[in-house]
C-alpha cells in the first residue's frame, strides 16, 4: 500500500497491533511506556495498553493525538477505531 493513512504511536507490548496497522498502510512507531520519549503532538493517534493510560498522563485530552486504549481489542478493532476518527 503506497498511500499512508497516518502516523500512529503504538506501545511496544502491542506488537500484533503495530504489525497489523503497518500492513494496513499506517506509519507506525513503537514506544516503551516505562521510558517514554514521545511527543504526542507528532502523531495522529496513540495506541496504548490499558495499564499505562493514567501513568503516562494520556487521560489529558488536550493532546493533539487521538488515544486508543487497546485493552481487550483485536488489531482489527483498533484499525476500525482509527478509521472512525
């Protein structure tokens, strides 16, 4: 797929989600929640596991990027949520 859909940051422990999104045409960058070196404004969306949401301050909705909590979601579910935003 040559048409990139957007730049998505995916928490490192969500490798199946990151791989699936890359196959769907997204530009994906993985990040480690315990050592976060990530500027939320550089991404169209962030995909996180449920355990890191409050720890990282992602509940702050003033960020530019959409935040998707992938807890309990399949890679396909995450992709559908990205498409609907």
